[in-house]
C-alpha cells in the first residue's frame, strides 16, 4: 500500500476500515496520520486503540503533515466538513481524497478540495464487524491503479459495489439506513413474543435466529422471497393470518416509502 495515509476523523467506521489492514500487516501503523477534533478524542485513542498511530488534534502543531499524505480518508461528521480547510502545497497535487460522508456529493467535495482527486464512498455499520456493504462512485481522472488501491482499503471489511453517483443515495437508504429498519422489525417481532408470554431476551434471540436462518435459506437455495413465503403459507393457516394483518396495515408500502424518504433526504444533503 501507499507510504502514508491520512485519516481525517477517526471514529468507529474509520477504525473498522483501517484496523483490518493493520491486523493483516497490509499497512504499517507508523504510516497512518490521524486528525481528530477534540483533546478528549485524542487522549482516548492514544489510551485505548491497540495500534500506535500518529495522531493529532485539529489545528495543533504538526497537524499540517496530513496534507503531505498521498491518500486522505475523510470520515468526519457531515456537519464538521465546513471546518476542514485544504492546505495547498506541492505534495498534494492530484492526491486522492476518499470521502465516506453521507450525502456529500462529488461536486461539493471537488469544490472544497480542488487539489485532490475525489472519490465518494458509502458504507454501513456492519463494517465494524467485517460484514459491511460499501458503494463506491469514482470521481474524474481516477486511474485503475488508484481504484485498485481504494478497493483494497475496503475489501477486508466489506463487500464492494461500484455505482454511478446518482445511485449512491438509494444504496445509502437501503444499506446504511436499513440496519435501523431491521432493528425496528426485530424489536417489534420480539415484542410480539413478549405479548405471548416469552421472556424479552429469549423472544429477541428467537427472532434474530429466525432471520439469520431465513436469509441463509434464501441465499443457499436461490429461492425467491415469493417462493419462500409460499412455502410457509398454507390455506387458512397462521402465516396467512399474520400476512393479512400486515397487508391491511400497509407494512409493504410503509417500508417502500421509508426507503424513498431516506433517499430523498440524502439527496437534500448533496
């Protein structure tokens, strides 16, 4: 990998991207330069992070070194973007800036970082356990060697998809907002078990194992969702009674509208 990587913002997602590269000796911690916003974050990472990386508080002495790195991973909160000011020097001409900020377009990134080739990336929270989904939209003039390098950053912690930028918002709404929707569904189904007399913890465990088993069945047998639904729905039975309630309450439409709403919200940020 490249000799130096700057990580601007070192939260959970950034750690999930970078740490597997250290674990597999694909990247040397001494070649990573991190920038964090507060002294508290700085001290916490120095005390608790298992690798000895170079880390600076924003605007502190020596922090300018991050702009000498050929690759920058931008992982601050979107509302903090206005505080990041590109330092122009001879070393950052045509360097890479990889943004994982939700809803921040390539056009906006290029305006803020005119001396960098920009790439927009969307990933999701399961990346923190190596089960992420990552969507990449390439900016202009990104050569194949650079694309391979960027894929290498994410392939150890997620499955990678490449899209034109106009599809990243729908990708975000399904994969990044989706875990919260699934968590709500798990919570609701386990509350159903609770109402039937099961202990909450057991009910939630059963729901989670049921979902994992169902997903595995679909993936391993190539069943369509309609085929699986028909397999467990018998005439006049319990499943059709449950499905009837959900259809009457417009669950299908509510989930579709949730995805559409999240997509539109992402576009507003751009």
